C-alpha cells in the first residue's frame, strides 16, 4: 500500500504548486492525476496572472478591486493574503523559468484586465497557464526522490477514519483497472472545477466536480456554490474561450446596431468592467433583440481595433481559434461571441491554509472556496489563487505531517469501490446512456442556472437534476473491460456532476437577492441586510443537501454600491 506524508489529488497548477512546496519541506509526497499532469485544465489558461508588481501599484489596490469584483462576498482576510503574497509568487515563477512577456524597456509587461484599476496582469502571450504548468512540472523533477507521481490514476473516494479524519484515498489505475488503497497523513484536493455540469462550457472534459463531490460526500461543507461565472466572450457554437486579454488589449463589444453598448452599464470601465457585469450587459442586448449571428444569440467582439502586429504577438492562440473554430480572421473582422459558463467561485470550504473542517483534508485551487472570489472572480485571479493557496496548503500539510504517525487503513473501502464499479459494468443495456444524461444536465443548467435566474427556472432545474440522479443509477456503459475503461469513469464522473449541480441549484434558490454572478430577476437588488453571508451546503444523512450560513469576513472595506 503506497504511503505518503502529503498526498495530492490533481496535478494542475494548485496540485503541482502544493507538491513543490511540500517537497521543499522534505516530506514524502504523492501526486495523483487522472490525466497526464500537463493536460490538466490549467494548461488552457490564457490571459495571465494578477500581481501588484508595478512600482505605481499597491497590493491593497489589487485587494480592493478583488473585494469589489466579488460584490463584497469575498472574505477580506483571505483576499489580503492572496494579493499581498502575489508579487512574491510571480517573481518566484520568473526565477524558476516562466518566460513572462517583457516590454521594450526589458521590464515585466503588465496587461489590462477586467475589474482592475490598473494594468497588473503578467502574461506569456495567451498561453500563460501552459507556460507555468510546464515549468512546475520540470521543477518537480528535481524532487523525484521524494515526489512519487501516479499519472492516469483516478481517485474514486476519500478514506475517512473512525476519528473523522482523512487517512488517504482509493484510486484506480486507468491503464489496467487495478484498484489501490493510498494511506496518507494529509490529503490535498486539487482536482479542479465543475464546468462540465454545463453545456456549453469553456472547461475541459475532465472538469467534472470530482473533488467537490468527494469532499461533500465525506462530510465537508461546500460554500458559495450558487456563484457560477459566465465569461463574456466564448464562441457561440462550442463554448471555446476567447481570452479577456483581447479586451485587455483594447477590443470592443458591439451589438447589431454597431453600438458599444457597455457605455450604458459601465461608462468608466466599458468592456473591462467585471465579468458578471459584462455578461449581463451582453445578455440584455441579446434578449432585447440587438444580438448578432445565428438567431441573434451573439455579440460582436471586434479585435480589429487592436494593431495587427500586437494581436499576432500577444493573442496568437485566439487568432488560431478564430480561424480553426469559427472560420474568422480576427485581425480583419469581428467574431461572434456570447456569455458562456467558465468558472465556479464556490467549492470546498477552506481556511487560508487550505484546511477543511475534516482533519487532514485540505483543498486548493478551483475545487476550493477560501473565499477569495466571492460572488464574481476577476480575470487572472484564479491562476493566482491556485498558486498561493496551493503553496500554503502544501506547506501547512507538510508541517502537520511531522507530528503524526502514518494512519493504518483497511482494505474495506477498496472492496466497496471495486464492487461499485463492477455493478456499473454489470448493468443491463436498458436504461439511458451516460452521454444523454450528461447532455440533459448541461443544457438544463445552461438554461436555468445561467446569467439570469428565477425561482421558476431554478425549481425546474432542481426537478430535472433529481430525475437525472435516478436515471444515472441505472445508466449503462458499453465498455466492460479493464484497460482504459473511460466509459466506467464517465459513469462515476456523472454521479459527481449531478451531486455538485444539485448543490448549485439549491444554493441559487436559497439566495433571494442579486449579487455578483447570481442575478435573480425575481429579486433584482443586492440585499446586504439579509444576504451579506455565505451559503454553506452539507450532505445530510439522507443524502439531501442541507443549507447553513457563515459570515463574510470584512477587514477594511465596507460594502458599497458597485459601479464600473
Ligand atoms: C479556457 C480557460 C482559460 C482560463 N484562463 C485563465 C487565465 O488566463 N487566468 C486565470 O487566472 N484563470 C484562468 N482560467 C481559470 C484557471 O485556469 C483554473 O481555475 C485553474 O487553472 C484551475 O487549476 P486547478 O489546479 O485548480 O485545477 P485543474 O488545472 O483543472 O487540474 C485538476 C487536476 O485534478 C485531476 N483530477 C480531477 N479529478 C480527479 C480524480 N477523480 N482522480 C484523479 N485526478 C483527478 C486532473 O487530472 C487535473 O490534474 C481559465 C480557465 C479556462 C477553462
């Protein structure tokens, strides 16, 4: 049985940064990923990472912008940690080999991003996530004597011991189908987000809420699950992301009348207001008949106003995406975009060191909710979140490991998970297909749990999710083998997505106000008197979501009206 001081689930930026931090503390580290580490969704991150590194900037300004962006739901103590530690983290990345873009004077270049009061986004063209992920992967090679990698292993559940602490995980070797029990003094969940609960989404196929639901089923609370980010610029047909870097470089948004309609909702920041505000403005144009493209469901993103040379240098990936997936040369004509699901602000509730209320269980990155993003995440604050809280969780878990003995773990849970998989494989080909259920889940969530919401739609969504959970219990798989059986993993992932989607709908129904990404047309105002609080969801003993609340931590910035 593999044993580790710190066992990390996920090898995206949060997981690899946690692994590097723990390895530097000299403890034994295991890192498990269901895909090769550099294929984690972090590799797709394009636009950049925020840090107040310019001499004219101050981390407090970054923190205030983040608090305002969060619509005052973010916890200010955690935001202060993230923003004050950001410059050091970005310089650290530079020193270990990330080739951030430099300006003509040879200094780190910083681009404009939404909701920021000055340019503070460091970037590597529009492949920033890829650049950082590869450097972290290389750096971890230095620690190969203490860091053991389990690439293409799928975690099926967390092990909770009799004292209620986390003592390891059960995982399946995807290549062979062999199950294994992993004992660990500490487990860090870094297993990413839940975008696949929606269709379309910018998120990779692997973003299926695994860690969120594993923690939830193990008894950990989820927080801010109603806060789902719709990114203002995704390709209409397939959900591909067109980075906010495009608007950062100066691109305009236009309606069918050729009007820069952002002047109505954000006269000062225009296209660079926060994402919730821009997505809402676009959806209003579309709903009121001023959309463009097929069925008028889109908006023009006009990048031709950016000098062509600059676009080819700083936005080269989206030049390719425009050509390959929309047949448009973005340097010469506008491209049709629409708001699309992109990110989940909520997740497993943690403190500033990544600790969950379950002893020995940490979470960091998109799976977690610290909460630094509150009701709305600013662009380029997520890469920062993964690195800062990944590192802090890694360091904290390593220190905790020193005073603990390795837990002794039985094989009972492995047998239970193996049986669960055998039962899925043995299902008769009678029920619905996994893919059909996933499709219905995605389109339902995208219809009712999107930019605008109301009680009727959310109630309908909940009914669909509850029915789909029943149907998923008998859904069949075609592949009955053991080698790379992605079919059976798809069935397990569907279960994770359905549980997570249910908590999103329950939280969105619960919050009877409009704040950040949650806009309730039946409660259109923000209501600080009643709703300046987090919604937490626990899994009840009957398997049903149970709602409770926790206070928002306010240090220096009192809630005020949000204007851009
Ligand atoms: C297209 C796109 C562009 C983006 N651009 C930016 C940007 O420019 N700036 C920014 O700040 N943010 C950006 N974001 C958001 C940001 O990239 C993500 O929030 C962040 O990278 C998430 O990192 P993570 O380490 O938490 O998870 P991920 O990178 O998603 O990694 C999750 C890991 O968990 C593993 N895993 C999951 N489930 C299991 C399981 N059951 N068993 C074993 N392993 C498992 C996966 O294999 C993977 O290694 C972007 C997101 C997208 C989708």
